[in-house]
């Protein structure tokens, strides 16, 4: 029973720390990244790093358009120029 509880706890905590740093291109030409989770202590830094990596992969610079924290989620919009 104790092992089942430990496995359950690990699964729950892993779900709380989920982060989606896959950029999604929006209709207005910007990219959007959402980072969230109770364990990510700096979701803004995580989002900016993901945006920088994405633009750098295309040999472009990141231009931050909007970054907003709502509850435990960071919503970041940016351009690659």
C-alpha cells in the first residue's frame, strides 16, 4: 500500500510540473509559449529561454511582444526577426 501511495504522489507531482514550451504560431504572425506548473519557480525565464532557442534555431533574434502571468501560468508572445 505504501508503494502505491509513493507512485501516486510521484505521478501527481510530475503532472504539476508540466511545462509546454512548444511554440505555436498565432494568426497574427507571433509565436505563443505557455509555461506552467507549481514546481517551475521561474516560468518567465523558462519561456524566454524557449523563445530564444526557437528563434536562434532559425538564426533570428527574439522580440518579446507580451508576457503575462495568470495564476501559475506564464503566457508569452514573441516574434523572430
